[in-house]
C-alpha cells in the first residue's frame, strides 16, 4: 500500500521534489548582492569616521583674526599714515596666505578621510569574502582529495609544497568557476609557498566609473572580496596564507588583475 507525503506549513519539501531548482546564484543577482554589500559597507564606515571641522574653527584655534575683526580694525585705522596702511596690507596678505593654508589642510583631511573610509570598507569586504570562501569550500571540497596522485613507480609521501599546489589548483578551477563562471587564466608559482593567480577578464571590474581615481578606490574595495575568498578557502583546507591583489589603475585595463598568495610558514 503506497503512501504519499503531504508537506505541511512547518515541514520543508523533499529534496527529490525540487527538480530543476538552480544550485547556483545567477550572475545579475550576485552582482546586485555585491553592490548592496559595497553600499552597506560604505555607509557603515562613513558613520564611524569623524567629520572635518569647519574652517572658522581652524582659524580660531590658530589665533588668527576673523574677517569681522579685520574690518573693525580697518575702520579704526583710516586716519593712520601710509606706513601703517602698508603694514595692514602685509597683514591682510598674511591672513590670506593662512586662509589658503587652512583650505589646503581641509582638502588634505578630506582626502585622508576618504582613504580611511575606503581602507575600512576593503577590510570589511575582505572579512565577508573570507567567510564566504570558508563556507563554500566546505561544500565543494567535501568529496575531493587534496593529495596529489602518486606518479608511476614513485610511492613517496607528498610534500607540503605538492599539497599546497593542489589546493591552489582547486581554487583556480572549482572555486573560481563556482563563483565567477570561469577559471583562473594563469597560475604561477616558485614551489616555495608563493603563488600568483592571474584573471585577465575579471567581470566585477568591467563596469567601473570613467573617473580613474573613483574607479581605483572602488576596485580596491571590490578586489578585497576575492582576496578574502581565497584566504578563507585555504584556511578551510588548513593552510594559513596572506593574499593581496594587483591591478592596472589606468582606466582601460583595470579588468586585468592578479592575486598574490603567500603561504605562512
């Protein structure tokens, strides 16, 4: 006597009934998720950075006279001789010079604040990528061995360098294809714990702003995610590493980037 399973509101459906259910997130949805994360990270980091003090506060802190005080002194000194007028002009020139210096300091502080926001956002994106890489590798490498097969007539135990190479190959093929729908274009290593992964058409860097400086700052934040992705994947496979990235900040070939992996001793 056969029986059928009727799912209730509180029980999940059987896996066998989920025919045709996609196992991967679509590329537009993934890019929308990335842009949402970048927006949230920027907002979070901007709130934590102090605002630049106004220029009047900077002038008062330096003991420089305000414009109202200068005008009052000019009205009082109308009857003075030419030498006093010349000294006033010199004082006015000095005040203008100080105002320009204050404006330059404000611009420098503004740029410094933007750089700090970008660095904090990149660090947060790297931590998010680390968590994604660690969890994703848990599923992808579940039934995959990272020990290279022995060569013909050679039964030697694989060295740590050989295992590290297999792990990096897994990242270049399986992990990269799962996330970016393509493999790493080129892999280089010195067989001493240093690896260079080159992606000549990184999708996330193909639609950057036309302004080179804005594009460079955005690329730093975007590339922090795959750096964390690689580091998390290697950490899941018991390999501690440091991952950095390089790209051409020329506005034309920024989609070509490389990821540098240095295995910790």
